[in-house]
């Protein structure tokens, strides 16, 4: 029996597979498509995803094939420079086309020891107390202790386990694709600038490989949204919206997306879990979809590995839904707001103008940028954590500002950068006092005794995903937090 089957070899599934392998979990990735997709749907990594790649030693690979950008959030079509002093050592995003992101994550997963089987379509699934049986289209079956559906918005896994996918249906639709054009760049730029004065869901982006990403509103919502638009349909919409089709030809791919927003009611049913678009769909406004999925995987990987390896404390795997469902809901909400701002009516135009002025305030810009880039995500680890209780049971000390947040990549006096110490995917006790120890958790938690000018705390305990679960210098509190997040001590 395998440990884990991951269904779907997109960025979410590949990241999850690599995270599981860091902990020795036997993982097989099943992908319906025989070859990796060439569609450039996701176009980059936001700051939090950049941090994840750095935490696992992958950032140099991405930097070698990407360009940095520092445009604040792209929120509702409003582009502002990023604010000063954003809470990250990586205050930039990376422009990386999805096929390249998938290639790098595929290489990472394979290097870690994951097995990736392409051309394997899942058509059935059943689970019992001991594991999950997966039926494939070729008539064969596989068995694993756990299954994770990372198979997109039309997830087969989600449907097979009967999880509801409530939300709002699409009311508008947009065509997009990668095509070649005969019009010169000057003409393209001039027409795009004029059209975008009134139509925000429109654009031509040079992919740097002889093709352009084209985006244009569709004529209503297609009855069959699974059918790809034709080149002629794309040309007709370009002529209707822009007065020219720019001579588009030789499409690499053309697709459609709507403004539907849906979220799985549960991210876990027994031994089956959901991540990425299988758990949530939303418009691509702000470029958050790929990033949200990769961050799902980063949250889930170490928890599922701990469960498979037998040291997970009670309820650890359930914190995946508790934490990430709220984050997914917040992304859905902000994309709904952005779609209103991208409308063509007078109200949308006025709202966009107002928001543009608000974004000139540093506090607003920082809030929106933190929202889109996910550097401001804070998990709720329970009221009063990080402090002691008063006589009435209420916290006597306010929880430390770091608790629940990920710690940025701080520089240590002797040990170098924090993120360089996190490549193994283990927990980490950063001890500035020199008086603490992970004790019986040393097989799961690294101990670093060092000082940092940026960190105003005697010690912090980090989960493998970099989020702070304890701040202080009290040994008893540390032992309690180690037990809560890393299970019983060994020895």
C-alpha cells in the first residue's frame, strides 16, 4: 500500500508531493494528461509564494527564469508601487509563466523521490478504516493510506467523495489565450490604452516568446463552458470591443473563464483531502489562484506527513481545513470585490476612481498588498496562546504580535538567513536566550541558538511552514506548544 496518492500534477499537487517526500512519505502523483500543459494561465508568484520557494531552497531556480515585479497587488486593475516596509525580506513578486513553474516544481518533486504517473485518469474512489482504493480509467486499482485531490475546479475527487461546492455561478465570461499577432507593438499599445479607459477586462501581454496573452470580454456566458473558444470567436470579440482583431493567428491555446466563486464545504472527508482549485475557484483577478493552491500544499504537507509517520498530535490534520478554508474564503471575497470594480457601468468606474485615490494612502496600499500577496495571513491558534491565564480563565497577557503569522526571512548573527535553515521541512526553535531545548522533539524540531537584531523576542517556535506557534522564554509553555504541534516526545 502506498502512503499517499496525489491526484493532479499541477503546481499544487507537485508542491504537495515534494513536501511529503521531505518527510519520507511514499507518494505517487496521478495526472490525467499525458503531457504537462502548455497553457500559461498562472503568470507568477506573489511574495508569500516567493518565501515558500526560499524556505525550500528553490528560489534561485525561479530567479534564474523570472523577472521581479513590485506593482501593488493589481487589485481591481489598479496598479500602484508597493508600499515601503512590507513585512517580508522578499518585497517583490516573480513573473513566471505556469509551464515554467510546473517544470521547476516537477523537477523538485522528482529529486525529492516522488513518483509521477501521467496519462492516469481517476474514475472511482472508495475508502475504509485502513485506506483508500482508487480506480483508474484503464481498469486498474491502486491503494493508499490517504488521497489528496489537487485536480482542479472540476475535481473528480471532490465529486466522488460527495463534498458540496456552493457559491455563485458565473455572470460574465472572459476569453483568453496565447496567440501570435501581425499588428506592430506600437499599434497594440495604443489600442489597448484607449480600450482600457472603459473596459478593464482587456489586454495584450507580450509573453516574450513571439506570442501574446490576449484577454477580452466574451459575448455572454457560454452554455457549455467545457468547450474551448475558436480563433474566429476570439477575433469577433476583439473586433467588437477594440475595433480590430490585431491580426491574431496561430493560437497556442484559447480558453474561457468566468467570475464564478465556489468553495468546498469541507477540505477533508476521512482519508481524502482537497487542495488548490479542487477546494476553491474564483476569478483570476489579482493573480491569486496558483499561489493560493501552492500555499494550501505548504500548509497540508507536513501535517499529512506527520499523520502518516505516526507522530501527529490529535486534531493536527483537521487544522488544515480550519486554517485554509478561512484563507480561501477571504480570497473569494476579495476577487468578488475586484470583479465589481472591473465592471463597465458608471458605478464601477466611480468605485475604481475612488479606490485608486485610496490606494495612495500608505496604510491602504500596505493592507491591500498584504492581502493579495498573502504575507499578512495569520492563523488563529486559540485565544490566549503565547500568554498565561488569569483567575477568570482569560488571558492575562495579550498574545504576541508574531503568534499565528509566518516569520519573515530574518538574518541571524552567526547562522545566516533563517530560511536557509528551513530547507529540511522540520520545525525550528530559534533561541536567542540560549537556555531552551526541544528535548524529546529533536527528531522533529531543529534547535538554533543565535541572535537577531530584527526579532524582539527571547525565542520563537516555528512550524515547518514557517508560522509562529510560540513566543517567549518559559520552558513549561514551550513544552506545551511542542506537544500540541509536534506530538508526544520520543525517548
